[in-house]
C-alpha cells in the first residue's frame, strides 16, 4: 500500500487522528516562522542536529524569527525531498526506545544552481543573523598549508563570481560554500551592512578560525574588496563549534520503521542516535537562537572539546571503519563488537591520544572513551564502515595525525596511531585495486584525492608514497622514520591476519 506523502496538510490530518506515543510534531508552528538563519550544506547531519536545536530554541523563547533556509550545492535532491513536504521531515531517533519527531524549522530549501538570487538575498538580508555550515571536510577546499586552494577550478570560478557581485548580480551559481558565502558577504556589505555570525559545524580543528582565514584569503584574491574585508573584520564573527551526533545514511529499514510510526511516506527522513552535543564559542555579532535552552553549551573556548572529540571519537571511528571494512564488517557496531578491534580502539585512545589531551572542564576522558565506544556499539544506528571510511585524506589530519605529531614531538613513537594509519593504507590499496567487498558489494575508493591515492598505493612501497602526500601528512609525521617504520610493521601484521584478506 502506498502511503500519502508527509506535507503540512497530511501532517495536520495525521495529528487530527491522534499521534502514537513515540511520535511528536514540530515544537513550533512552522507556518509562523520567518527565516533568520541560513544553513549551507543541508544534508542529513544538519537536519538531525542544528535544525532540531534551532527549533527547540525558538519554542523555548517563543520567537518566530528563527526559521532556516537550507542550501544544498551538491544536488537538487534535497530540494526534491523537502519542497513537496513543505519543508517537514522526520528525525528517527534510534536506541532502545526509538522515536520519531517531525521537524518544521526548515522553512525553505534552495539549490543555488537555480536559486542563487534567493540565497544571496537571504545571506544579505538584515533579518538573517546567523549562517551555519555543514559541508564536510572536503567542502572547505583547503590545500597543504590549510589555506584556500585558490587554484582549484571551482574556487577560481567562485572568486570570479564574487568579483562580479561587487557591481551587480549576474545570476551565476556558486560552486563552493566559501565562494557562496563570500559572494553573500559582498552583497551584504553592499546592501544592509548588518553584522553577521558564521558558525561552521564541521569536524575541523578550530573550524571558526579556519573558515575566517578562508574567507579572508578569498577576499584577498578578489580585486577591490578592501572595504568588504575591513567590514568582515569588524562586523562578522566566526565562532568555533564542536558538534556531535551520530547520523548514519538513512536506510530502507529506517524508512520502514518511520513509515510504520507515522503512517506517512517521508522522503526527507533522517536518523540519529539519542546522544546530542553542541559546544559553541560565545562570540556572536548579533542575535542568535537561544540554543543553550535546547541542549547546546556555550563556552569562551571550544578548542578543548573539539580536540577531545576529534581525537577520541572521530579517530576511533575512522580506525574502526578501515580495519572493520577490511575484515568484512558492514557496520561500525559489528566492527566494535570484534574484541580485537575494540582493543585496538581502546589502545589508540589510551596509549596515544590521552597523553596529548587536557580534559575539558567537567569531563573525564576515560569515561568519555567508554561512552563513545558504547555509542558505536548501538546496532540500531546501522552506521556503515564504508560511510565513515570515505574521504580519508580529508579526515586523517585532524583525527589521527595531530596526535601522531604531538607524540613524536614528545619523543614517543605513536604505534597505535600507526596501526590506524596502516588500516587506511590497506583500505586505500584494496579499494583502489577493486579488491574490497563488504556486504556483497565491491567498495570503491571514495575520496577527493582518489586518483593520486590510487597511484601512490599501487607502487611497491605504498607507505612511503602515501606518507609523502603533503596535503594529508604534516611534515614532522611524514619525515619521521620511526613513524614510517611503525606503519610498515603494522601493515605487514595486518596483511598476515587471515581475516583481513
Ligand atoms: C564520522 C562522523 O562519518 C564520519 O567520519 O566519524 O560523521 C561522526 O559520526 C560524527 O562526527 C559524530 O558526531
């Protein structure tokens, strides 16, 4: 039987029939919300994280000015999912007591391919106070020095677009998030000049400072933007934030569970674990949603949280993803259930990560490690090893290689990090050769540097050649003979393990 599709009208009819116990609706009346927040990268993570927090914050204060305009630059698919549903979508929370919540804070979704003027207008509007971003690590287009890759074709095109924007709107689409943001900032400066806060929510160390630098570099590369740059320096803030919620790709089982609870078909459904964390630096240029009333923590310095999260959670996640996939496990939950791999994850934290961390106020790092591993073990999330394993070249630096650099600087050889890196090397080699099959499917090498990684991995000494990639391995790690030997030794051991073949 085909169910009717979720929309404002079908939802209202559903409410009128009475909702089951584990289903609830928007915390605010979606129709009453106006747009005050623009989000770049409206994928599953935003919908299960910031969009929920913004809605709860609006509900807590009764404000109606915090509707979200969600922007996707990758494909119009999200627009196709959400526009026919009047922006409504469900968040299925997994765990022992699954529940479904329909969220209504996304008031509009846009694909700049065709909606550029609308997006730029929203970025410039004085009623927009906050721009949030989840565009993944690779979405920032950073080079080996961490700065903007101003020679990348998409970035070059966007800088030309920003130059034109100084005079008028030429209607072309921006291809990168930084390009779109810079163009929006140029227009905002030209029109309202109202202050703005830009809040990156991706897993990058010091994400606020990183994004500010990219914006400054983009402006420096566009002629006649000195005034805009001065205005950005005085009126635009870039607080760093740490976000945490495990949000797997939505699978058919999730859709079936949600349809059973809702009695409606939801093409925009997203899934998340019960855990939620958002640590935000309290550095805003103007008004913002009262996220602190909806579970977020405000701090003067997000760095200790960010470091702990990247080095404990994301590092073990990646290590389990590579080693787990090599052993044929489809999900992170299956990988962490393997005693060998659980011990590997623990050793990574205990031997190499903890010595590099200072516990953020009120957090026991031992307890944090245990909680993280327990969260990974939840079979309900269905987070796949292959999903977490994507884009390794972009993830390794902040998850593993900072730890390696710190350990080497302290005179220790980070063997546990070397083992995790050996898992990545073996994964790159196996996927590039078309040799890795997980869950009956051949796994491709999914990484923005795939071509170069494949070339390096195909040679006689993949460790040497992969470690030479300066965009991935920082100098002190790349040039350490002890680290290189440790990775080689771990790789040899890995290929000798029958399960890894
Ligand atoms: C994961 C993260 O896909 C990945 O690389 O490690 O997305 C992880 O699930 C989140 O950071 C959890 O907050």
